[in-house]
C-alpha cells in the first residue's frame, strides 16, 4: 500500500478539501454506525445486564462473562468452535498446499478452467444448501454409508450426524468440502506467481519434490497461506448456517457452536445478557486468533 | 531421473478425484429428488421411474416464485446502494491519508472480522424499535451497515492505487471533488465495482442469519433464509426437500457458470483483501 502525502493545492485550501472528503465518507459512516457500531456498543451494554428481553432489566456486572468463562456447557461450545478450526482451516490448508504443489503445472488451458469452475461451486451456493446436501449424504441411508458398504466396511456405518463421537467431525468435514476448493485455488494462484527460475535452479541442484516444496514453494506462499488461514478461521469460529440446518447443534450440545448458542440464548431462552456476553467474547476470540496470523504472514514491504 | 510425484497423471488424477467429491453431494441430492415424493430413497441410485414432477411440486408448495422475487428485491435494495456508498467513502478516505485522520479508516476496518452473530441480539431490538421487524428493510438496512467495512476497504484500495497526477490534473482543470469523482474516478473504477457487486450479490442472496432472526414470513426472506423454513416444514420428505434445495441453488450456480471468469476472480480477490 502506498501512502503519499496529499498534494498541497493553492486553489483549494486543505480545510476545504478535508470537509469535502468528510462529505463523501458520511453516508457510509452513518449506516455503518447505525447498524454495526451502535449494536456493538449496545451488545457490551446488554452483556452487563440480567434481562429476559421483555421485563425490567437489572444490572449484573460481569457475572455474564463469568458464566461464559466457567459454565461447562458454554466452554464446551466454545471448544467446539476451536475444534472446527481443524476441519475448516488445518485440513484445507495442508491438503491445499500438497495438492497445489503437485498440480501446479496443470491449471492452464481448458482443463484448468473446468477445474476452477467446479471447485468453486461450493463457494457460490448458500451454506444452507451445503448443509442440506450433506445431511442427506450422512444419513443412515445416504451415500457415505453406501460407500462404506461397497468397500466392505459395514461395521463402520452409522447415522453420522446423530452420533455423539462423530457428529462434530462430520459437520467439520462439510466445512472442509466448502473451503478446500477456495484454499486450493488461492494457493495455485500464488504458486503461479513464483519465479519459474527458482524451480529450475532447484531441479538443477537435484532437489526432490519434498525439498522443492519445503524450500521454494512454502516460503513463497506465505501471504497466500495467511489469507487462507484468516478466511477459514473466521468461518470456523462464526459458523452458524451449516450447523443450524444439519444438526441443530445436537446430539446433546456436541455440535453446538457459539453462533448457534447466541441465537438460542437470545431468542429461545430469553437470556439476552448472557447471549450478548457470548457475542462479545466471540468477537474478541476472532480478533485474538486473526491478529497473530496477520502479523506473522504479512508481506514485508 | 524423474521422481514419481512429477508424473502429470498423479496431479490430474488428484484433480479429477477432487472434482468428483465436490460434485457428489449434488448428484446425491439429484438422485434423491427424483425418487417418489414421500418415500425414503437410498443413497446414490438412479430411480427406475424418475419423478421430475417433484421439482414442480417443490416450486409450488414452497412458493418459490415469491421467494425468488423477494430475494431479488432485497438484492436490489442492498447492492446498488452499498456500492455507491462504498465508492464515495473509499474515495473520501483515499484523500484523507495524513496521519491523525487515519483512525477513521481503522474504525471501518474494525468491522472486517466481526461475526454477524455477535451483534444479532441488539440488532433484533433495534430493528424492532424501528418497527421494521418482518419487513425486507429488516434485512436490507443491517446488511448495508454490515457490508460497509469490506466494501469501503475494497474501494479505498482501488482509489489509493489511482495515480495522483490524475486527480491533480482534474483540479487544475477546475473540477471540484464531486465532478472529479463522477467524471474521472468512477469510469476508471468499473472493474473494482463489478467485482464488489458480484460479491455483495452472492453474500446477500445467500444470507441466512438475518432473515431467520428478523423476518418470520418466508416469502419476505432471502432464498437461503426461506430454505431454512422449507427444511423445517418439509424436512421429513427427503425427495421434496432435495428438489427444493436444488431449485434454490440453481440461480446462483447458473449465473456463476455464465460469468465464471468474473466470479472466480472476484472471489479470489475478495478473499485476499478480506
């Protein structure tokens, strides 16, 4: 990003230009303030209250935050979101890196276009549709079990989304399905920008594919990896749609994520204060996870 | 001397496998959608007597026509306004780059990582206080605000990249900022505006949380939100549910296939900048 000083123009005094700039910014700022900044502030305010959304509210101090950080159910729910990071972030990024470096020379021409198009479809459809498609895949009579039967693993078949041990990984893999294509294509684009001379040099030095990956591909892809991690962590921590339609958070609270719990606390259990406190905590958790990634992977300029 | 991993067929095989896994859920939905309504289909199997009529029935019982129209109205309310406001603010912010005033830009960027769920509770009470609950404005107005961080960030990045000489030349010709913006800057911003419009269209069309919380009537929701209601009502009729879901995801997929170059580049850039 280039930041240059504004030019001093004798005909338009600085103050006038600044006033004009404010005029340009005002509409966007007003709507942003009204529907994001104000609710953010109200969220913090609500989080200090005991309120059922209807009757008289009473001041609760930090007790809602205390509950978020000590209640075993809420802790498990926050933990679920972090477990989703494995499937939303770690798997797509690692697999994406490996696949991208194997296919790096084959994404040109018509084959490349077809590949890009198909791998992008999960990005275009509503997540709700992905959730519905996969609940059917995971159904007891669905494709996953059909496949297991086909390869002789009958004993592994189960209703995946209703299983206490496998529901969360199953939901997580829906995220993998949605995000792998995006990560892969981001990484392939990044690899295309690497100077081919580096690969030639590695080849002349007799590097194995692994060494090539380790010393040429990986270091050059730092910014793209940063982008993948950032985007997917945000999706994991703030997931809602997929869980809402595929499991509704069950069985028990095995797949409940903070987004779903906020919705439930605020609109079903009428615990507005606690819901808001969880919202504030979620907002902070996302920032705490994202900022180090940004800091570690940004390009040195 | 060639390592086996360099064999092009390994890469090609991997890609084909990946494409198959990507398409599998859609095929599985299609095969279920063609089973007789009310029955319980089994996995991936082409039905002996495909019931294409399920699509027509799903279209009818879910009031799809109304739902699509509603989504279009919401998109029409959100996308053009959001783009214009973002262009204005992006341009304004690109002029306010000196030291102290940068905080204003940072305030916008602050919203980039905000999970919508974090403010959905106060939004509900705010929209209720405005008397807009159960109207399309309950979705349109909050989305305009929620899209501002990304949109403003996006357009500012564009305007910052425009050579300064251009703006100086315009000012020497006596154009004020307003004229410069419309006559010189906006025509140049077309590609960025296009990409932003595509992204905002997709996000709006696929928006789920806001309609579920703020609008009860499925015919006033976005298509994605309505799909949630459809699932609640018809979730036990797998063929009908699958047919309905396929209809609902068809418009964006068709648009995507037509404009795939623009979509892919918008989504890739969108990820990089977001």
